[in-house]
C-alpha cells in the first residue's frame, strides 16, 4: 500500500509489536524471532561440526605419508567455507535473539562464538602442520601458509564488530519512542539507516520502489540497520519543539528506565 506523503509501496514487516506506549520496556525477542534464531543456530552448529570434520580429515592425511598436497588443501578450503557459513548464520541469529550485556561472559561467548569456532576448526591443524615430520620444509611453507591464511580469514569473519544486545535494542527503541511516541520505523533494501517518516526525502528517491516499515528490532533483524537517520531525527525534534539538549535528556531518561 502507499502511505500518506509518499507514492512508494509500503511493506509492513509482520511479527513485531509497534507499540505506542510512552514508557519503553526492556526488549524481549518475540517467540517468532526466537524460533528463527534457534533454527539459524542449529544450522550454524552443523556447519561448524562439518568444518571440524574436514580439519580431522586433513590431520589424518598429514599422519599417513605420502602427503598429497591437493587433498589437504581441498580439505582446508572446505573447512574454511563451512566455518564462514556457520559464523554468518550465528551472527544473524543473534540479531533475532540478542544476549544481555549484564552477563559479560555469556554475552562475549554468544557474540563471538564465530571467532571461537574458527580457532577450534583451524588452530590444531596449523600447529600439527608445523610439528609434522612427514612433510618437507617447502610443503610446510605452502600448506601451513594456506592454513594460517584460512585461520585469519575465518577469524575475521567470525568476529562480530558491533554485536547486538538487549540493552542496545532497548535504548534504540526508547530513542524512537521518545521522538514519535511509537516503535515504528522505515527502511529500504539498500538503506543503512532507519527513518521515522515514510516521506523522508532520503528514502523517496527514483531508485526506491519499496519502503519497509516495522519495529526498530525488525530493522536490525532483517537488514542489520543500527542507526537512526539524522534528518528524520531533526525533523521529529522540530515538530515536538525540542532542542537538541532537551531531546537528548528525554532519550536518556527513557533509556535509564529500562535498566
């Protein structure tokens, strides 16, 4: 459907609550989001198990000369593919059901499990390659170099540089609700920020044929959008007659109530 003020198609994202309550409660993932997160985590773990299996296969070949280089390299590549796939699935699952920062250890493990999986899937292999007496120095250099490169790629891919958290979702929702009175934002397929108005000129361009609307959490879940558009923020403050300092104080107070 077309929303008032824009000729673009507006697509509502189902599954979330677009409450209009002034008081913001602590974010809790919906049952639907938790189910999606669980399914993604199951597939992620399966990928990691397969990756570790390829590592074990490579270790087995290293222990039984003669060494066939291409076979070991093929197993390293397969290991890398499945580690990366698992990490991407796991990071996506955390957007649907984030951990709380209050439990530091659990938050770190859940957020950075992709990095941990990469270390488990490659570090033993790297160590054994350089300790192996069945292969020559040249072979160690080639296979070891490839294994180290794969470890670094998998590790960097596994790290979540901006991990989602319950507190982050709560604060961002509080900010939107303090400005508009409801948890409703808009975004596009190629957008990097969510908006408060469907007629915002930043999303009403010739390249845009569809605008999505949903909650702050849904914008993060589906597109990993973490920032509010500054133009919409300034417009909302102006419409409410708020100066920047006063608006910031209101948002801070709303966020403090959720702690």
